C-alpha cells in the first residue's frame, strides 16, 4: 500500500467569513483524506512572510499579505495516499475563474486573491508549513 502523506490545508479569511469551513472539510473528507489536526487563528504578518516566503518579491504580495492577515483562518493537517496532490485537485487552479467546476475554487470562488483555500504544493512546503502552524 502507498505510504500516507501529510499536507497543510488552510481555509483563508474569505472562506471563514463566507461560512465555507464545513464545505472545505466536507469535500476533503468525501475524497477520502483524513483530518489529523486543526486550529483556528489569525495569522501575524511575520507568519505570513514565512508562509508565503517564495512570493515576497511578487507584485501581488502586499495585497496577499493584507488579505491573509485580515481575519481568522482554519489551519489543518490532512493525511492520505498522495494527499498533497489530491488536496490540490479538490481545491482546483489558483485563479477561480480558470478552475474547473467541481473543484472548491471553481465552484465557489470569483477572483485570484480571495480564492478560499491554500494547499501545500510539494513535500518540502508541506513539511515547512505544517511546522510553521503546528509546532
Ligand atoms: P496556490 O495558492 O494555488 O498554491 P500560488 O502559490 O502561486 O498559488 O500563490 C499563492 C497565492 O497568491 C494564491 O493562492 C493567490 C495569490 N496569487 C497568486 N498569483 C496571483 C496573481 N497573479 N495575482 C494576484 N494574486 C495572486
Ligand atoms: Mg502555493
């Protein structure tokens, strides 16, 4: 059997304020992933700079920083075979206007900054992000 993998998924401030926490959790559970750890918090600017370190120099970073610190988020550790890729499939493409119907972003999102959910993009980022939010 394939080894279980862990990934970091976060419901962003728009997802929390729109009442979509249960929707996100439900879609990941129905896909077969397992929720291992969960906490609600408001991200500090320092945490956001660590979490999005690869985007610090991007033109959209100031807007992303403002948004991600604008209200509570729900941080989660999910596990399952291929959990990193599976969670990203359930989430859909970064820009909700381009995301396929049937995905969280494709069904529920409207624009790229407020795209409801974050998921790690590989084993290294999953490890780093889980440590940042849970250690
Ligand atoms: P993802 O969240 O799908 O991993 P990413 O890591 O490339 O996407 O970007 C992180 C977040 O930054 C993304 O969820 C929304 C925002 N973002 C990405 N590209 C953007 C752009 N071109 N304009 C505005 N915001 C953007
Ligand atoms: Mg990313």
